[in-house]
């Protein structure tokens, strides 16, 4: 898909699991739209949006910048994680060879104009990682807690947050 039109497939049934998927153009505008659509979908369900919006913004911006192939879109999927009370954000692009390093990201120098995206994802997500396939795709994913304490205080789960490589 090369234009900014998207076809979202939200699930609005009360009590239903969240599974929102949309294809977006691999542009800065597509990345911005990913964030806006996530905020709208989560907000319509009464779920906290701030942390998810930041994570989606960073992952979508990386897909548009580093995963861009002319004429190919990236896919955003926001869904209920296997862990109850958690949200899983997945951004899939077609540049498998440009997967991020899953070692804990190091902050860039203070005067750098870029390089903070995965540092923010590491700080905000409970876990994150990269899944490869089907070829030529890769999916960068992050899971964040939706527990009430997170929404009210910004507190996070203190369990391990190391990035992992797995198949979703």
C-alpha cells in the first residue's frame, strides 16, 4: 500500500480480546498515523494510552526509517498479550536484514540528534524483542503492562526486561 489510506480492523466487543491491525505507508506520516490510531483504539476502550503511544511512535518511526522499502507498507498490530493485563505492540516491515541489535541499547551522546528510539522502548516496555519471518519480514515487538498502577503512577513491573528473539 503506497498511500495514506488504511484499513483498520478493530475489535469493539465488550470483554473481547484486543487485536487491532493496520497497514501503513513506510513514511513519517504513516508512523504518525500509527501512533494516532493506537491512541484512538486504546482510548475508545478506556485503556491507558501514553506508554503505548510512545512505544508505537518509536517502533513505527524505526520501521519507516530503517525498514523502508519503496512501495511496501509496514504493519502495526496492537493486541492483548499472552500475559494477562499486558499489551503487545508489533511492527512488521520488509527489511529483515536491518533488524535491531537485541543487546540492551546504549544511550547516544548528549548532542546526538537520533539514536534514542530503542533506549525509550527499553525504558518503557516490560519486554521487547525481534521475531524474524516470514522472509523478508521482521517484527519488532514490545509488551507493556496495563495494570492500574501503571496507568496512575507510571510504575512498572520490575521483572526482567531484556530483549529477546522469538517467533510471535
